[in-house]
C-alpha cells in the first residue's frame, strides 16, 4: 500500500476509535437496587459526592448493599495486563488512562468486586472524603469512629459497602482476593464495626461504579482503562490521593521498557 494511502487509513482508524470511545456510557449497568433503610443519619455532603472531591490530595451474584444514614504501594512493579479485556474479573484493579474523558472517573483507581453477565460493579479506591463514619452512619457501633468514608462511585451514593483485610474467613462476606473481603450486609457490617476494626485495613464506601460486561471490555480495548492484579497494599493505601499517579507511572514505565516506538504512536496508545 502506498505511504499516502497508509497514512489516510491510519487517520480514519483514529477517528473511528475516538468516536467509539466517546460514545461509551461508563455506568449504565442496572444492578440490584437495594430497598431504602430507615437508619440514614444525613445526606451525603455535596462536596464529597461531586466527582474528584473529597480526596485528601487536591458469590458471584450481585451483592446487596445497605444504606448509609496504611501501607503505601508495594515497591515492585506488579504485572500489567492492560491490553487484554479477557483478564477482567473480580479482584482486578482498573486505572483510568490520562485521556479518559468522563469526569466521574478522572484519575481514579477502582477495584472490581463483582463481574458476571448481570453486570460489573467496582469501588473507587482513591476518593477519600473528610466525613468520619460517626457523622455518616446512624449506627451505635459507628460512634466515635473518626476514620473517613470514601466515595465508591457515582451510582447510588446512599448505598454502603466495606472492604476489610482479614487473615480469617469472614462468613457472609465476599472474598474478593487473598485476605480482602467485601461486606454489603447491614448485620455483618454492624458486627464487624462493633469489633473495632483497624481503619488501616477497613474502608467504607458510599456508592459504586457499574457497567455491563460488554461496556467495560470495550472501554479496556479502546485504552480507557489499564488492568492490574489487585493487592492489599494498594486497596488500603494510606495515601489514596497519590494512588492514581503511582499506578499510571507503572504503565508508562512498562511502555518505556517494552513498547516499540511504532506501537506507542498507535491510536490505542494515545489514551
């Protein structure tokens, strides 16, 4: 093919890819809608509910959620699987690309906690608010708890989830990976909270992010997200405000070591 025709083809492919990427809806998946509970203390503060606000730096069936009233990153580079949407699943991390255009997910790191044909559910790990549990949860066990809540995503921010690291099996909790469990049952949440868990390995999230399987796979294939295997140090990072920057630098380090210049210049490498 003559060089001029090759250039035209490359430009056309780029336009089509960008148009497809822009048309994606990142959170249209309709997951199980929990029933309202009467133990709401107060609505979510507007500043904490807005995308990007609240950060201190600038089972395989749909889990039911109830309603609301650390170590740093490992020093080694974990394997990156960002080019293959087939690697998606529970226990994987999603790292937003620099070019991701949706403000709901700008510079976010998410943990996938549910993944099947009914839908995909993830929790944003790096949007910590200034609101303590004692002010958000109308529960006796939450009294005097000063550890902050996190905004888990733009959907149903009145829904409550918790992630906890435990060396022993937690009955009725979802084992996400290794020693990390998801708690979405109110009774179990109260029981766990009454045991005074260490806030360094116990985080509470309001809301979630949701997709269909096809939506998320398409976004990964277009370069919107990088996929990492999860580890507890990342999930319970003591500095969530810098988490995205550290993770995105890992992808760039990987590119610098392994990607030929021609591949970096391809449309999929621009996100």
